[in-house]
């Protein structure tokens, strides 16, 4: 009897002993699993709207860890795209509801890192063009960190109380995944959270460090398509045409004056022409030229002004060139490739920063500047009704980053075919950081 009681007492004490362990020591036990998971995910990336295997993997793992999992969430405007969203819930008594999000999609980039676990996958994109596929934004780091965090929190149930929601979000790169989840009734399937948090890796900071950005952190992004229509003809007879190639050149240069001459220097803004296509042959003046633009801003009124200026300038240049009214340029502002600015709730960000500092140390946590990249994570906050924050996870080899900085160069950026986060310290810090943040937000009173 005594022996049995001793065993029972011991069994009872084991979870308490676990609770006393440092997160770092707990991650130590899981590091082989985390690295293996990361390498597997890295070598099998999937494009936006096609995250079938990644989401199934995430769902299975989370289920095994004891979460209640729902799969295939998400409704897009295009009915032929399936929603591959994953939601995993762990209810653990009374307390706040916290949502942690990881994105899952990869990019049409051919990997050139030469790493042993590099992606060799190729696929056809939506336009039918064959492309390489790569986790060039580190969403594999995010998924692995989410799984690690899920495992830690399942083991540490005696240290938190409330409802934890983990989200595997599809289609972040096309910025329509978060909205697809909400359109499919995310907050009717799970309780509306009190807080939503996420992390994003970055090659700009050393692995082992994390950064927070209070207030506006990432810009809004709007895709714009411009069709410049002219009157085509023989390359030797420009006088009988309205040359859309020359018009496009004028438009591109004139658009540069929006930010430099029309916009307040105190309002960050970007107008980039990322694509120009027109013509097929040396001696043919084509009928039209197509431009693709991305427009970035923090404030909505700035965004509206930029879009109005793009339309005004483009149309006026066509008028100045004598293009007939029925061939006026068509300026189309995308309704789907658009996302609002990411605003990190200052009070929540402050709490997160304190939790991060406590876990990974003052020397490894700092406040970073906002950037003009974009994210659709902000949608989970329902127009700032729910406080949200995203912190940055350093992913570069500290020594390589030091050498790059000393020589005035930068590490390969996100979306680069050479982007290569250093897995071990990055994942370890990602799991520790996110677990510490959730424990802070859900700590037992
Ligand atoms: Zn990206
Ligand atoms: Zn990303």
C-alpha cells in the first residue's frame, strides 16, 4: 500500500516538477522534434490557397497534443479555392481567450540556398506558369514555433487558465487568408478572443533576439492594375499611332512624384510599379501596356489620396497624348489583394515586451522601427476591437549578420531565394517567446 501511495504521490508531483522547469530546459527535450518538423515543412512548401498537406500535418499534430481541432476553414471569393484553415482549441478553466496565429503558405520562388533540406518542388501557378516553391518568408518557422508552443502549453496547463485558440492561417502571402477565415465564421466556431498574437521571423535581426513595435508596425497594401491603352500600328509609323509604351514610361516616372511632391514627408507612403508588360516585337507598336503596382501607407486617408493621384495622373497623361476617350487607361484597384495596416495595440505590446524580456533576457529584446511590408494578421482584431500584436523573431546567424553589417551589406531578405534562417536558435527562441507571451496573458490568478 505504502509503495502504491508513494507512486501516486510521485505521479502527482511530476506535473508540478515540470512547471518548475525553465522553458529553455523544456525546449531542450523537444529540440530534435522541432528541427525535424522544420526541415520537413521547409522541404515541402505549398503555395497560397493550396496548403492541403501543411494544414493536415498541423491539424494531426495538434490533435495528438490534446487540442480540439477543426480543419478546412476558410471561404474565398473565388469558389474554386478551398479553405485550408486549421483551428485548435484547448479549454483550461475560466479566464481570457487568447488566439495565436501562424501562417502556412509558401511563395513562388525557386530556392537557391543549397541547404540539404532545400525545397526542390515545382508547380504550376494560377496562371499555368511553372514556378519553384519555397518557404522564403519563413512560415515554416512560424508553423514549427506554433507546434512547439502548443506542446509547451499542453504540458504547462497548471500554469495558465482560460481558452487557448491556435490558428493555422492559409494564404497570408496573397493577403486574403485571414478574411477567408472570418468570412467562414471563425468567431462563431471559436469564442471571440480577448487578445490575438503572432510572430514573424526576420533576417534583419540575430537569432536569439526578438523585437516589438508598438502602434503602426506594418503598412496597408493595395494592388493596382493599370491598362494603358493606345492605338497600335507599324513601328516605322509612330505618327499613325498612340504609343502605349511611351505613355507607360511617362506614367511610371510621373507616379514617382506622388510620394515625393504630393504626400506629406511625415506620412510614410510607397508607390511601386512592380511589373510592366507590353508588346511582342521590335517593329510593332502595341495596343496596350499593363502595369502592376503596389501601394503602401499607414493611414487610410493617405492610402485614398495615393489611389486618387494614381488614377488622375494616368488618365491625364493619356489625355495629354491625345488618346481618344474610348481608349482611356483603365485603373483598377484590387478588392481582394488589399490589406489594412497592422496596428500593434500599445498596452498589449507593452505586456508582451515585458514577458519577452523576462523569458529571453533584456539584452535580447528591443523595440524595432515599423516597416512598409504588409500582413493580414490585423484582420483578426476586427478593426481594432480586439487588441492584437505581432512581434518579430530574429532568424539570422549572429556572426553572418555581424559580418554583413560590418561590410555594409544586408542578409538575404524575406522572399529572397537565398533566405535561410538558422533553425536551432530561431526555433528555440520562437517557442520560448510565444509560450512566455501566452503564459503572461493567461496566467493563473
Ligand atoms: Zn511574405
Ligand atoms: Zn510572411
